[in-house]
């Protein structure tokens, strides 16, 4: 099977994926490195994402290639170039590579001459840890909470007693959540579960022995409640940027909303102003360059939900000027042809009423989108007219798909649509590679720890890409 049928099926699917790739000229990628805990194997991933002519997002897994030796920047760059060459993808077709914030990965992409962006989910992790979770008083409260959860996790008797108390107090039977220290939102969920069970835990401590040196003080309980309240928008944002359809165009608006929320004073700020200030400083530090990076600001302007509404006042004109210059260059480079420029209103076939929500993030998104009405500008020739026309129209509702907008309006504003096809192919995180490696851990496990890396890659390739083959 592994010597004949597996390679045959792999080659058949690979041929189909290759034909799909040939239909596009711009690709975005994600990459990451995974090391097995049950086998001496390391893999480097390459997942691709592009937008086809009908403005439908396409995805394929290209590699989960064995990565031998030290993970130096030179080695990573060499393997990455090999993977691109295997598929015949020139570097000029690489729009961007999403990677983690590790120095070796950053240097590898620079050495290979490939444009890259950090994973936003990972950057949020660093900002939250630096700005809040690393503070001594909060870290101490989290450490105690972690020990409490550990006590119940390792004792079936303790959990059964906790469930009995939950029943006596007419509360739903819920288990406390253990966190993973490399995932800040798992710590958020742990704190949330402890706060929900505060009354139950109080009864448990009064009736049974809790094998924890120091139980949470009243001050620590209050601190945990404030921490959860402050981090709620971050948790919501982390889920959004980790979703299947999250784009690089979501980053600038998300950062703008977070900064405004942290700057906003409320009646509940008593005792948390310092926490908000340190978190704000960490966000500004980690995302300091997003409004000056063309990979971010061009994709944001080309996203009809955001356009130029979410920039700070001093960067929006520069971003629009840069985009206009790039559009004019593209227009000159393309062969002259007839273009349909009927003066029709923007298509609204896909528009829908935005659902009302109490989310603080959504409220601020709506607030900003309605601000900064665009002043009339003298129209330039060609593609610049398309840009002025596009920016002069109101943004689409946030729940709408930007790709559906461009699929409907690509005839009306063709040059801008062509650029959107390239820039809106970029995701904002490397979550696709992380999901890939979650599947790898089910293929290379304790029962199959002698499976070769080559066969593991073939199995994973088929698992992820077979649906693309059968959908045609």
C-alpha cells in the first residue's frame, strides 16, 4: 500500500493541485515548524492561499516536509526555496508568507528575499503577556488559580465532591479549565471558569481540604475579575483573527479598535487604569509598524468593509498616495484594452443588514466606520478615478464578504479589482499551518512512531487536498 497505491494517489492529487496553481499569478503562504514528541521527526509546512478569477478563495496544502538538522535561518531559507521550486512557483508570485515571530524565521524570509508578516495571533499573545499577564500581582493570582485547577484535575474524588456542591447550589455541572501557558486565551478561559465557580469553590474549601498552599484572597479574586473584563475584547479578537476567513486587511482596523477601547475611560476603570495603560503600551509596541507596511495598509484600503476609515489621521493620506502610485504603475504595465466603466451604482446583491450586537469590539468598529467622511478630491486619470470612486462610497457592513464585493464589482472597477485579488489573498495568521500540524499529531502518534516523514507527508497531503480534487 505505502509503496505503490499511496504514491500513485499522491501523484494524482498533486497533478490536480498543480493545475489549480497555474491559474493564478499571486499566492500567499503560511509556514511553521513542528517537532514530534514521539518520534525524532521535524516538519516544515507550506500552505497556500489564492483568489481565483471568480473571486473565490482557494487553499491547498503543499508541504509538510521533513526538516533535518538545526533550525537555522539559512537552513529554513534553503528548504523554503526548495519547496517553492518543487511546485514551480517563482518568488515574484509570492505575495506574502505568514510566519511566527521567531528570529530565525524572520531572518530566513529576509535571506530568501520573500515578503513576510508575523502571525497576528502570536503577536497578540506577546502583547497580552507583556502588558498584563507578566505583572507580578496578576501572575501570582494566576499561579494560585492554576494550582486550584490542578488539584481537581488530578483527583477524581475532589471533582465528584465539586460536582455534588454544584448540584446542591442548583448550578450547571461544569469542569474547571486548565490553561496552556503558551496560549494566553486559555489562561483567560481558566480565569473565567474559576470566577464562574467562585461560590462553589468557597463551599468546597469550607467543607473539604484543598491541597493548595494559599487559597485565593479577596483581592486576588477582584484582580482576576478585572483582568477577565479587560481581556474580553482581546479574546474576541483572537477568535476572529484565527478564523478560517480572517485576512491581513483585518489587522489595522483591529488594532485601531483595541487602542480606542483601551484609551476610553469608563465608570468601571477604578483600580484598573494601570493595567489598561500597560496593555495599551504593549499593543502599540507590538503593532507599531502596521500602518506603514504596504502589505497591511493596501489590503485594508482594498477591503470594502474598511477602506480608509480606520487609519490614524497622519497615515491615511500617505497610504492612499502609495496605493494610487501602485495602481498607476499597474495600469501602465498592462496592455491597453477595452474596459467597462458604466456609471452604475455599486452592486448590493450581497449586502445584508448588520446584526445588532452588544460586543464592545463591534460597537467601536461601527463607530469608526461612520467617521471620517471623505472630502471630494480632484479626479486623476485612469485607475486613480477608480480609487476615488471606490473610496467615495460608504463601506460595506462588517459581516459582508470582501471577495463577494469584488466578484460583483470587478467589471466596474477592474484595475482595483485586480490588485484586490492579490492583496486580499493574504491571511493574517499562520493558523492554517498550526491546524495542519494538529492533524500530523494524529498521524505520527505513539502507535505509528516509526512512520517515515515522507509517508506522513503524503498521508497529510491527501487528507487535506482530496476534497479539492473531488469538488471538481
